[in-house]
C-alpha cells in the first residue's frame, strides 16, 4: 500500500518531453549530449549516434547515473516506467545502482564457483584415469 501511494506522489506531469518524432530527429554531434524527458530521465545521444536512456539521482549529495537501456530496445514508455521504479526505490531509501553492483558481484562469484566445480570434477576424473 505504501508503494502505491509513493508511486501516486511521484507520478506527475513533469516527464514526457521526449516523443518518438523528436528522437528520430536527433543526430550525433562532436560531443555526446543528453535530451531531458524530465524528473532526471534523459536520452543520451553518443558521438557514434547511439541512443541510451539514463537516469540521474543523488545519494548522500553525490550524483549517480543509472543506465536504463538502449533505444529502441527500451521504448519511451518502458524507460519512463523503469525510471518511476527507480524513483520509488530512491524514495524508500534504496540505491538501485548499489543493488545492481551487488547483483553483478554475486553473479561473478556464482560463475567462479561453477568454474571451480567444473575444474575440480575434471581434475578428479583425470586423476582416476591415471
């Protein structure tokens, strides 16, 4: 119930400046630049012409930038929905970038453990054959 009320408070008419036609009219420049959609959500236009969604927020006074995916794989609506989830998490005191880092580290550990098990299994099989 608390999350629903936070979502209702965070949903406003501040977002929605970017449209499909505006995105199609964007062209790369000598430097990367951002086109704001409002409330911290922006579309980054790279020098090579790539388009990626980014959200900006602060944690302990330090600015954080979180990537929400590449356009057109991540549509305007999906980027706004994902950004709303991030804003709800922030209002609850959760740092989404820190959560992503922890999840990435856990995946690396899981892969390392799986590789070690595979190596141990292969080693024991090799020793049995000798």
